[in-house]
C-alpha cells in the first residue's frame, strides 16, 4: 500500500491479487473459483454487518 489515498476498492483488488499470488494452484479455472469464493465471502460479510445494525 504505497499510496495513502488508496480507495477501498483498490485495496480490495490489491488484496485479491496478493491472495492469487500466494495460491499454489496456477490453473485459470481454479483461480476463477477462488476469486468467486473471495468476493462471495466479502459480500456475505458486508451483508451480515449491514443487516445486523
């Protein structure tokens, strides 16, 4: 995070790319599966937090 004025979306996309670099699986379909899981988990947590308020 070199830029202090980095937006939330940019931070999430950077976290996603770092997550993919750490994955031992290099297959494109596997990356797509894990990318889908990542965003599903993110939006699920966001939904739970917003509806729990």
